[in-house]
């Protein structure tokens, strides 16, 4: 009888450990929302960032939330975020970066636009942009890290005519350029490269509204973005089509489902 009880207890422990094994990896998120630009304000980014942060906190992410940040604060906190992950030396982790706000493409390079961007002078304007490629230089090069970068950023392009006037005018293209994701990385755009996204009329932008609908579902991140794409495309009559580029090397879950496999009892 004692042997039977021992088997039952061991089975229970194995099932519990198996069910929550995927939850053991650390989960980090840096969430940024820039809205109140002096000349070109947006409607939803702060709400979007706060809503995403709340959803991720509920899923046990270690969340850093930034709103309405200028260049120095943006640069400093991105550096700090990735240094923390590097220092923690996780064998496996999910590392998420979410940005809502203005972003632009110049000469096939993509830039986040901090709140204190300076207009009128091309040198100051370019110096005040944050090159998205810097993110990739910060990401720790460890096999077990799975990086998710979400850019809800192509809301419109007011900078095309207002950023820099005269002979020094900077050639700013519509939308963002495609980025090749480093190994173990997925990059998600609110719309396809070269296109603009709607800022939305409700509490959240269209893209983030649909992302919030699915981000807590127990499905892979690829399935999350497929559902988001379908929802956004339907709502906008195909005027806005979210897009991703992925080099993930495993199936990633923002909200991992329990592992329901029952271990083989032979050998007890």
C-alpha cells in the first residue's frame, strides 16, 4: 500500500512540474509609448503602452514602462534594460520590446522618434533619432533567448513635410523598411513595410487593440500575430495589414499552456 501511495505522490509531482515547466523561464518586457510630441501629437500610444504593460504583468513579465520619453531617457533605459538581461545570464528567457509612437524610415534605415526631436536642422534632427538597429547590438547573443520586437509605429508620416526644410531636407520615406531579424528574434510591425497604420479612434490604436485581444491566449506567438493580422485586415478593409519577420528557433508562448503529457509509469 505504501508503494502505491509513493507512486501516486511521485506522479503528482511529475505532472505538476511538467505542467508549469514552461513558466520557469524568465520573461522581460520594455514597453514604450510616446504620444505628446510638441508639433505632431498622437492619440493612443500612452494608452496602448499602459494596456500592453498591464497584460504582460498579469502574465508574470518583469515589465519596464516608459511614456513620453526624450532621446537621452530612451537611450539610457534601453541600454539599462538589456544590461539587466545580460547580467542575469538566463539560460532561457523571453525578451520583449514594445514601442508605440512615431517612427520613420530614412535611406532604408528605421528610427524611433523621441519626444524631444528637433525640427528644422538636419544635423540635429538626425542626431535626435534612435536607430532601431541599436536594439540588435544590445540583445545578448545567447542561444536560449527568444526576442520579440513589436513596433506599433507607422501611424502616419507628418515628418515628410515638416522635419527639415530647405536644401538640407531629409528624405523620409513612407512607413518602415523591412528588417532582417537576427537568430532567435521576431519583429512585428503594425503594418506592412512602406505603409502607414491607423492611430485609431478608441482607447487603443487598431493594431494594439487586436493584439490585446489575443496576447493572453495560450497559443504560440506566431498564432497570436496571425489572429491580429486577420482582425486588423477585416476592420480596415485590407488597408492595414500587419506584418512580421521571424527567425525564432522554437515555438514561443507569451502565455504558455500547461504541458498535459502524462509521463510513462514503466519502471516504478
